[in-house]
C-alpha cells in the first residue's frame, strides 16, 4: 500500500515525473514487502541525512516557504510543510538515531550523510566547519559523501576537517591531481552486517567548481558520478552482496544513473533537497532521499534473503519537537559550541513583519530584499544575486545575526560594474538554460535573482530564445545600452556558468563584505516586510 505523506505535500509538476510515477514497469513507488517465508530474511538499517548546510539548531516551519527549497513551485517536486511548528536540531536528531539503534540493535545500523554538511551557517563560519564535525562525531556517523559546499573553506580546511572527523569523507568522482586518486582514500567503504557484505560508493557533485569559489577546489578534478559508478559498480558486485551509492548528484541525475548503470541496489541521494517518500524503484535500483536542514532522519531498511537484497522499506523520522525529546548530552555540546560566540549569534538585527524566505528556482523574496538594499546603497540600475538553494526563512518577529548568516553565510564582497543590455540578456538566457538545460548533467544552480529589471522567461522555447520584454525603469532594454550592476565578487568567477558578468566594464571591487552591509542596512530599517517589487519576473513553464 502507498505510504501517506504525513508531514509534507509533494506535488509532481513535470510531465516526465508524472509519466514515470504512473508507469509501474519503470518506477515503482509502493512499499509492499516482497513475499517470503517468515524469518527467512535479515534486516539492515541505513540511517541517512543530507544537505544539513550547518543546520544544527531547530527552526520553525511555515506552511509554504520554510526553507530555501520548500514551497517553491519552480522545482520539479513541490514540497510544503503541513503545519507551523518547531522541527530539527542536532539534539533531536541524536535522540532519533539513538532510538533506532536501541530498537534495531546498533550492530545492525549504519549512519550516513550525503554532503553539503558543515558550512552555510554563522557558527560554521566562525569555527570553519568544526562545530558540525564535532556534533557528527558525537552522534557517531559512519560515512559522509563530500558535497559541493563542503569545500567552502578551501581544500586544505576540508582536509583538516577530515582529520577531525571520526568517520571517512569520500567522493569517488573527485580526483586529487597530485596523487591521481580519489580524494581522502578509497572511493568506497566496505561494511559487513549480519554476514552481509555491503559496499557504499560515494559520489560528489560534478559541477562543484561552478558553485563556489573555484580557488577553493584548485588541485581537484571533478567528473560525472555516473561515469565513475560505471567503472566501480561491476567490480564491487563481484566482492559484495549489496551495492549502495551515496550520491550528491541530485535526484534527476540519480534516476538517470539508476536507469543506465546496472548493479546498483540502492541510491541514497542528496543535493536536490528532495523527500522521496515512499522510496522509488527504477528497474532493480531503489532511490531514497531525506530532504535537508536536519529536519528529517531517513531510515532505509535493506531486507536481505540468502544474502541478496529482496526489498527496501523506507521510514522517515520527522524531528517535530512535540514528538521527540532532545538528547541532553548532545544539547550540552551544542550549548558548549555556541557559548564563546553567543553574543554574535543572538544579536538582534531587524524585526520581520512577514515570512521572508528564499526560493531556489523562482523569484526569491529574500534575494529581492537584498537587491533592493544594494540598489539603494550603491545607486545601481540592476542588482544580481546567484540562485542558491540553502537557508531558513525569516519568520515574523526578531531576526538575529545567525538567521541572516543562514541565508548569506559566505565572505563575498560587493562589486559594481557596467553591463550592456546584450550582456544582461545573455546572462538571463544562461539562467534559463540552467533551469532547463538540454542535458540534465549541465544543470547548475537555481534561478539567478535580479532586482530592478523586469522580463519574461519562456522555458518552452529553445535555448537562447527564452528571454523577452526586458525593461529597466519601464524602458525597454536595448542591446547597446549600458547599465550599472551591483553584485558580489563570486559572480565575477563564472559561478553557475554566468560568464558575461565577469566581462563587464568599469569593475569596482569594493572591500565591503556583502553580509556585513546587509546587516547594517537591516539595522537601519528596524523592520522589514515582503518586498513590494516582487513580480518583476514572469516565467512560462511547461
């Protein structure tokens, strides 16, 4: 029978997903166990998290835009919470992990993380990732795949964190150019549970150099996870009973890999912040994922008979505070880690009168707010921010420094420059290509976020012909006209394939950190509301 989605409401939006979900020969979404004699099986549990983005603290949900990728109609799968309540936090995650280990036997359980784990938070920045690693050590993780944001503090810092961690961090498709070997050791880890041999192959994100500062990953080479899986999986099949891929490639690519790479029993996904409930079955491969921000603990049971995988059962432990009590030992560690930085973290910045969140593939209220402040402060025509998929929404009430840093965690500095109308058009065309590329492997980043420019994006049209009706100040934008653009230095490096921005003229690299500027301006405002200029963009989708 189909599992009821008790906590989120996913709605399939694209024809591809709808067709797949309705074709049982291609994707099976039920969770009925395979018939077998009672007692003629073993059960091994894989607990899993992904895309925590430094979220060790609880947060309050909304029924629409609670996190960067909930309530976003531009995503392939619309996900919304069904209630407003406190959820998540590492102390609650630890309580859930301990309960499962107690019920199922710790010797029968593995705890895995899919990456994008220790940055994108103010405490993460202040400790350069160590806070999350210490928390993960306390919960006794067994393995982590390296996501694109796990290099935000630079490769050497990632190496240092790998030494601090009591668990391996791996990625088969990230090659150290000095050694010509996968980063940090073997690209897979072998486990044996109840006499069953399990190989877990780890995959990072193929486009990592395009999602942050490319200097952070100098000396590394990134390839597509599927290519690497095709290399390793046949060899692993000869050695083990069950092959699991722990992937930071995103659901669309994971499903492609499930179709095209024989021999994978289970893919535990990350990067796309999806909740795959119930688990999907594509051919002989099961696919699961547990959303993001440490709000959910994935619980995937491998049902083994004759040392062969015969079924996968999925459970999701929603860390609602009215259903769980925090682990006091981990809560004490959280308090200890926060204590030296408490004044900074809890400093009040502004009062929000509305829910102001980030959207990843649609026009984003928070990024519009940032754009308005940049245009006001630097007298620009257009503000541009990258489309990023992390962050927790402002809620009505006081907004603290750490809540701002949750949405603007990186040390980017403000830049002004001149761009022509033609360059702006090409930039927006690249944004459309990122949202709907000809090849899903080319997808990188979300919708570029703009302020001050109105336009239409038609994703039903061919690549390069999707942008029309561009206006700045109610005046149509001509190719030859020049405009003052305010952005940050990350977008000068070709982030998300936006090469035209770095080709602008009169580039002025200020020394002003973006987050510091926004906090100053928010303090001056005292209160903020939903930006009045939402709706500058109209998107025509399938």
